[in-house]
């Protein structure tokens, strides 16, 4: 059985892989961007009808979201899929101007040099 988090992560990964914002997906399926974010973070239940609309909007087979045989997900371009947190960071980053993006990259680079912030 596929866990709900996996399905939600696949929605986010598919949306990101086609460079679609939550607002654009919301427009495509007839809901607000806030509603899409709630679907993706699991705070709002998704009906099968909505899942079908999402699949069509993201050009995915509905079964792709539920396939339990996929242990390592990749996008259609062969890139690793994103967790919900990673895609949320990317969404915010894309909204920044160039100065904001440089600031964030500097912060991430600085944090990566500090041992206590690195994964072991």
C-alpha cells in the first residue's frame, strides 16, 4: 500500500517537474492556490475526482500517484523528486528577486560549512 505522504509528494514533484506553481495548478483544476497547498501538505483531503483533475493537469496517469512499486521517484526529465518541504522552499525561492535569491544562496552556502547543520 502506498502511503498518503508518498502520494502527496508525487503531486508536488510532478507539479515542480513541469515548472507549474500552485496557483497554476489551482487554475487548471478549479481551486485556489491555497487549496492546492493544503492538498500537498495533507491538511485537506483529496477526492478521486480532484486526483483525476490533478493527473490530467500534470499529464500523468492517475495510477502513477498510487504505484507502490516505485521506490525511487524521478521526474519526467530524470531528476529526483522533491519532498514537500523541498518543493515548498523551491516555490518560495522562485518568488524572490535576484537579490533575494543571492541572499538565500549565501545563507545556504554558509550553513553548509557549519558541521552541526550537515547531515551525518
